């Protein structure tokens, strides 16, 4: 359906490349619930090493990877702190409460511009009647924060605060690859700052399915049980893991192209006062509050001209660049959006 369109709705719309399909077709497989799929085992070992952790676990989705991590860190009735726009409290349909019995408390949405001291002030110790804080979650890059990158210094400060308070730190790293490419921070450096990370292969990296939870050997052993309990045990999953391994080998450095194309789209729309945040990675957030067109009207008009964009709210829209776009498509989208916004 989307073939006739320049699809800027999400980086999840990518389809496996011929090289990736070849890797999938020839993958060695076994029953991963028995721990016998060599391709899954290799992917898990590779990703653990990339982040400097002992172990990793392949999961069907980023949401499941996040929820497994949160259940590892926060026991029922205890508290998670995150921001009000975080994926874990916005787009996971109440899973932390429904499956983990986790109480979530949020700081006001500031995207990647976290104030560590404000977060420190929210931490509640164990005590009579209080809900004890057990973990803090951050998102790198920040999805609803327009693909913003949390600076390394902020993350280090959060780590210090978490250590002082003896609470855990989780990273929803669905697009941590983009932060790595944008800021040049080694993945292993991010890895050492967090107790657990979730990372997605099916967003910018272009694999069809799959995310991983990363952490200590002890945590990942427990994670394996939680995954099975949630129905996430997969059998010959090496076919999917092969796509992920291919993506890690071929599609990380090229994210710079997606960032450059997002920058071009941002430049095209900026003169109309609709850019919601400075564009650092592959997301271009649009704030149409002061524009004649609302988000649905803009999306409908763009669609008529072969460009698909996301509607995130009545006056909020989003453009996303990814592997399945080329320069010609991005040029067409920039032309169409410029014309519509100028009208
Ligand atoms: C996409 C995404 C996830 C995971 O989404 P799934 O669709 O469940 O794979 C988690 N966190 C963020 C920030 C995301 O953008």
C-alpha cells in the first residue's frame, strides 16, 4: 500500500532488504526456549558485548523488552519514576501496572532536557506509608521529545543520584543507536550507566521484528522466566535474530543519512514556525498550534500528494526518516510540505 507514498510516519515501516532476507533464509536455527538457537545466542552475546554487559535477551517487541526490564527492577506495589511523555507510560497500554503491579510517577514532560536534581527530589525512600522508589527510567533518544538526545553529562549525574539513593536506572533505548551516531558516544559508555537497557532492532535498524533486554547475567536469567510468563518465548527465532545481526553489521553507521535527511525536512518546515524542537536525529516533531492547518488536515493534504505523516495529537504531527527513504523522496516531501504550510 505504502509503496506509492513517501512514508514518513515511522521508522517501523521499513521492510527487510535483500541482504537481510538472505541472512534470514540461511540462518542456523534451533529451539530458543531450550536455549538451542545458535543465531539467537550469538545475537544476545553480541548485543551484551556492545553495551559492556554480561548478558542480553531477545524479545518480540520493544514494549515487552521494557516491561521485562521494569519487572526485574521494581517489584509489585513499588514505584517507577519516568517522564510524563515516556513510552513506558504513554504507549504500552498500562503494562507496568497490569503485569508488574508497578506504580508509576512522572516528572513533567521535558523530552531529553532532564533536570537531574528535580528527579532526585522525587525519589521516595522506604518508610511508613510511602511508595518506595525502586527505579528511574529514561528514554534515549526521546520519542515524544522529538528525537532529542540526553547529554552524557546528564546521564552520569542521574547515575550518581541513582547510586546515592540505591535505586536502579533503566534506559528505554529503542533508538539508542541514533544517540550513539548523533553524539558519538560509544554504546559501551551508555551501557555502563544503566542497570538495564532495552534496545530495538525494528526501528531505525530496519529489522522486521525484535528487541533485546541488556543487563547482568543474574538479571537476564530472571528475564528469561518473565519473558516466558508473558508469552514471549519463541522457538526457531534465529530467523529473526539473523535479521537483527545483519542490521547491527550494516545499518548503524548509515543512521547519519537519516539524521541528515531529517535535518533537510526540518529546514524546509522551519520558516513556517511549526518545528517543535531542534532536530538532532531522525524525528521531526511539528507543532501546528499557531498554523491554519491542524494535524489531520495537514496529513490528509500531504497524503493526497503522496506523502504520509503521523498525527500524534490535534495540533501535533511528526515526520520520521528511515532506511526505506531516498533523497528523491525526501525532496518530494519537503516540496509538498513547504507548499501546504505556505498556503
Ligand atoms: C517503538 C518504541 C518502543 C517499543 O515499541 P514496540 O512497538 O513495542 O517494539 C519503546 N520505546 C520507544 C521510545 C519507542 O519508540
